[in-house]
C-alpha cells in the first residue's frame, strides 16, 4: 500500500497522459522500435499540449526518457521493493 501511496503522490494533479508500459521484444531491442513508439505517442501528447507521466522501472532507461524531455521527480521505494522512478514531461 505504501508504494501505491507514493505513486499517487508523484502523479501530476493536472490532466495528463499516464504511460504505463512501453515494451519491445528483447530480440528487437536496440533497433529503435521503443523510440519510435515513444516518439509517436509524445507527438500526439504535444499536439494536444498535455503532460506525459510515467514510472520508469529500470534506471538504465532514465537517459532515454530524459532525451525525450522527461524529468526525474524522485524515487518510489519501500523496504524490499525495487525502485520506481516517476518522471514527468511538459509539452513542447
């Protein structure tokens, strides 16, 4: 329950798109498919002038999201749970 409370705390109060999952088959990772999926979605979000929010589950992906304008908001973690990294992106 504590993790869910922390997740709720970090979510923006204003209307936003919550990007829950972006995944690519491991055999195809590194081929640009994830970036294409993300860019397509962000183009639509920007067109609408809205905010994007996600909880990054892998710190290795943080630089990728930062390249697309996401900013790290903090770390969500309780005893014994893996960390989540809430990130927000304002429209371009």
